[in-house]
């Protein structure tokens, strides 16, 4: 997702602010933009520290070998708001899938340019998170700002992060067909942070 002033943010978080503080047209030698936002804006990666605290890994320590490599995109466009273990089972995800990206009806909102936060986004419930952990998934990506339902964020996040599963949130999969790809997802290397914006691309 491109980061801009009108991108939806999590309720209660500060809005994204992009302000040019130096302008060539005003006589400056170069344009310089100031960015103010949380680390959980647009396409971003959650580190274990986000929900586990303590000595859990922060974002600069996440293994790049998990964030890059073969990935499968699965379409769950007709699934209700909470994605369940039964939904994942029915999706016929091959055994051994290490990186799983879930395309849901959420991606239609990005394609439509919606600017308001939606509470009714599709996300993984706790049992779905346990299903992924039991099958050795190491990375799961979703197409809205949270891998977990709006009013039940903690259980899903904690199950995934305790299992060593990296959560990539805020993907735009609207133009992506289900199938096999190579994922390159590089979060900003922000030391000690609970997450970071990322540039994520799929190569078919």
C-alpha cells in the first residue's frame, strides 16, 4: 500500500502526516518531507514484541529467510468476517506451505480507494491461528490492517507470534490471482520496534 495522508489507520492511532518542510519552490536547495506515523501503517510487519513484550524479538531481528521466498496466495473472498480453521481446511492449502497470503473481500476496499477504517474486515480467529501454527506455516499475510478480528486482536496475534509466525498486514492483493509466487517483504530496520512498514512484492 502506498503511504499517504488519507490511508486508513487503526482507531486511536495518530493519523499519518506527510509534510514537506523544505521546498524548492520556496528557495530551498532540495525538497524534504517529514513523516509522522505509527509503525503499523499501510503494508507492515508485526514483530513478536508487538503483543508479547518482554524479551520477544523486535523487528530488526526478524529472519529475512522467512520474509523472502516461495509463497502461496489463497482466495477466501466469500468468507465471513472471521476466518476459521474450517475455512482454511476447505481452502486445500498444500502441506508444507511456509508463506501463506490470504486474499479476502478486504482487497476490494483497497481497490475502491476507501479512506475510512472498516471494523468488519475479514481476519483470522484464534482457532485459525492455531491451525496455521500446527501446520508449520512461518509467515501469514492479510489484506487489511490486522491479522486478527477488530474486537479480538490479542488471542490471534499471540498464538501466531508465540509460534514464530511472522504477520504481514495491510497487503493489497486486489490485482493478485491465487497461486504460487516468490515473496519479497522487507520491513524497515527500525531498532527495538514492535513493527515496521514494509515494501512487499510478489513475483510470479
